[in-house]
């Protein structure tokens, strides 16, 4: 199996209102998120790629225009915007456009991340 990954960055805020008031994530806060998309294929295409990295440019535009420097609660209309939720959201978005999508990882910090891999 061949696998490629591409990393995208965004800065955004969120607030997990459903948590107890004394939980640090219940307060308004932000992250410098890193979104890592993995694509996999058993065979390479005619150009020798799983997929050309340039083909992922629409994801960069989507992230920049929809999420970067935004309040994610407002973007999604709810307060359960966790890294797990974001990983699944980006996976679904990518899978519709790039069938080779095999997983998406969303990091909130260099030491914490969530991954969606069906």
C-alpha cells in the first residue's frame, strides 16, 4: 500500500460550552491547528503518484476561506467542535473529492491530536 500525507495549518478559536464551567476547554480559547490528510492506494496512477499533491489545493482554499481565523462554534453552529469532530469533518470533505483519503489527523498542540480512520 502506498501512502502520502499533506499538512495544512489554521488558527481558530472554539469553546466547549457543554463541559463544566471549571474545565479549561469550557473557556473561549484558540489553537494553531495542524490538519494532516493521508491518502492511500494499492497502485500508483499513470504519473507514478497516489495522487498529485497539487490536487489537494481545494482543501487548502477550503480551510483558509472557511476556518482560518474564525470561531469554530460559529462556523458549525454548535459547541461540540472537538478535534475528533474536526478530523471526521475533514475526512468526509476529502473523501468526497479524493477517494484515496484514508485518514485525517487534527492536532491542537504538538503533543495532542485526534485521528479519524474508518
